[in-house]
């Protein structure tokens, strides 16, 4: 699975089973995602490195991962554990 993702230039991060709002997550972490996209450069595969299809700014990827993880841990309105105001 990982080799296929690398061949297609897909960056992969697992999310929890309750993750259901992709649009909301993308909206919440839009700037880090846009920065990651701006830093990504498709590489030509070589015999020495068949799976390095894309290079990118690693710190940009880390900010996206942190944003996704924060999104998953956020309190959801209406849930019993969500703070009330």
C-alpha cells in the first residue's frame, strides 16, 4: 500500500474511525495545505530511487499532520464532552 501511494505521489496520514468531516478539516487547515502544495515538486523516477515521486518541505507536511490531529481531537458541538458556554 505504501509503495503504491508513493508511486502516485500521495502523502498519507491515518485518521481516526470517527473522522467524518473532510471539508471542515480542509477548511480549518487550508493555509498549511496550500503551503504544502506550493512546496511539492514531482520528481522523475530513476533506477536508484523508483518511489521518490514527489519532494516537499517536510516542515510543511508536519504542520498539515498537526492540523489534522488537532481537528480530530477538537470538541464537537452537541457532544456530551463538548464544553458548554
